């Protein structure tokens, strides 16, 4: 019995330490997500002359009337880069990863013991791993878990979570997924209204929190146009693969499926009466938690909606699954001194270790051919360059004097401009005319991409510099 008790207390803490170690190693890697670099460029522009309500554009080929939806972390990232370089950005990313892990564990631990909380945390982080990079969206995953926990707690206690109003204001300054928080609140209010023992004053207060949270997003420094920026994302989703349906073959979805099954089974199982009468485990004969059930449905919707919302589903499911399991496991045991030391000490140790490592592992962007920087730096300021889409973030960060045709920050492009970009890359009918209309002087593309092969083999563009993964081209006389 003593051995089982020791395993029950120590095994989940070992698992949590492994999770923290994996996240630390991941954060110490090179910043290879291209989106990181356009966030850094925008952050530097916002620290400079750009206005939050009327920003400029880093490309003359992106002319949409847009406003920043992630300005606060972008400015923070740029300020850290100014002082500590890319290594500092990598450390900041690691801080976000560890904060997410700690939040998920604490959220689960509020309702269940470590033996359940640690696996729930690990599963959620595996399911979310596609979205764990040096980007502001990690903050949204954290805030999804916090918001869901707040509404689940309100359903139990009857207390109104007014503090979610200022939290939503901060969220709206950090990332464009803040409407998920309003959706969570709406589901919770609806669940309260459907309870047999409903109290309409509680319903009204909950609805007021949701309404005030929505109004709070309209009074950020960006102003009311923030709402239009979020709505406009929907008309651009066809151009970005992460907004497409999740890949059923992605093994990370197994972790999300496990979370879904645990939460659904725990909510559905109410027990049965045996020959000696009702089962005695606490909570088996309680009515279903309608708030948890509603959030489970919302998480299911996020699971199938897009690849981008899979991590949102994972963050939602941790508090839902913990709440559902609590009905069967009973009251959680109090935090032990060992647990506090391991959890908080693990995070406290990981951060200085990461700070010592990243200057050696993440101080430079992914390697480019040796000719790239000198050749591009020699081009006159304002030179229009046709580029592969996934080179745009790095190009606009590394060589801000150039004028790239495309990059990954879709808000700055009109729908027509995004369609132009995809038509060029896919060599759809009329792509030559579209390239000529850009008036570009050079092309920086992948030599084995359809566009790279077509420009060199079919159109006769001259190769100025070439390497296995990158080529700089110039159109032949008269081609434009």
C-alpha cells in the first residue's frame, strides 16, 4: 500500500518534469517558424512610426485597410530582440510554453489529483504541439483554459466572474482568438439558463459579463475596427492551410481524441444500481454538468473546424475533463510540499537553463546559402522581389529595404491580392500576366518549386545565384 501511494504521488510529477524538459528543449531550437519573423518586423514597425489605428504596410503588394490584432506581443517580441537578439525571442517563446504547461496543470489540479492532472496536461500539450512556436497564438491557448475554468467554477459556486472583462481586454490586445472567450461565456450562460434550478439573476449577471467583455474589445488602443479585423479573417481562410480541416492522419490528433473520450465518458457515466443498492462513489448519481457538457460540444466543434483550432480544443478539454473526472474521483487532495517544489521548481529551473542555452542554439535564423545576404543587401531600396510565400516572413525581417510580393500575414492583403499570390504560385492560367503586372525586378524562389522551375526552364529567367534550396533570378530583357 505504501508503494502504491508513493507511485501515485511521484509518478505524475515525473511525467510533468518530462513535459517541462521537452518544452524547454523545443524552445531552445532555432526559430524556424516563418511567421515568427513577420511578427518581429511588425513589432519593430509598431515601435517606430506605425500607428495602431492606422498602420502601414511592409509591401506595396499588400494594400488592405487593416489594424493590428496581435500588437502587444509583437511589440514585446521586437523589444526583446532589440536587447537580446533572436536568443531572447526564443527564451520568451519558452516562457510562453512553460506558462501554458503550468496553467494547464493548475487548471486540472483545481479539480483532480496529480495522477489525473499530469496526464491531462501532457495529452493537451501533445495535441497542441502544431501550434507551439514563437507566435502570439500560444497566449490564446492559455487564456482559453483560464476562461473555461472560470466559467466552470462560476457554475459550481454561483459567483460571477467579472474579472473576465479586463482579461478579455488584454486578450484582445494579444491575439485575434479572443472571440473564443466570448463563445465560452455564451455556452456557460446558456447552460445556466437551462438548469432546472436556474436563477435568472445569475443568468443575467453571466450575460452581462459576456456583453461587457465584448464591449471591452472595442476600447483597446486599436479601437472598434478590431471587430471588423477578426470578422475579415473568415473570408481569407481559403488561402491558408492551417485554417483548413485537420489532417485525419496526424498522429497528434490521437492525443486530442483521448482527451475527448475521457471527458465524454466521465460526463456520460452516471453509474448503475447494484444488488446492494446505489453505487457509493461520490458524484455518480448527480445530474450532468451542463456547462461542462456545453464546453465539450464546443471543443468538439473546434476539433473538426480547422487545424488552427485543434490546440484551442485541447486547452478547452483540460478543465472540462478535470471537472468531469471530479464527479468520480471526489475531492482533490491538497498540494503537498513535494508537489509544490517539483512543479514550481521545475519551471523556475527551466527558465535559467533556457537562458543559458539559447545564445548557442537560437541566436541565428535558419541557415541560408552564403550568397543570400550579400546579394539581397546589394539590391536598391524598394526593389520589388517575387518570392515564395513561405520566404516572405524571413525576407521582410532580414532585408526590410526590399518590397516582397507576398508574405504570411494575410490581414494586410486584400482577397484579390491573396488570390493573385496563390494563382502565381500554382501557375494557374494567367499567372505570367500577374507576374508582369507586379513589375518585379528579381525573384527569390525555391528552384524545385513549380514557380521556380517555370521561370527558369520555360520562361528563361536568368540565374544570378543558385543553391539546392534557393535561387535568385532576373527576368530576361523584354520579358516584363
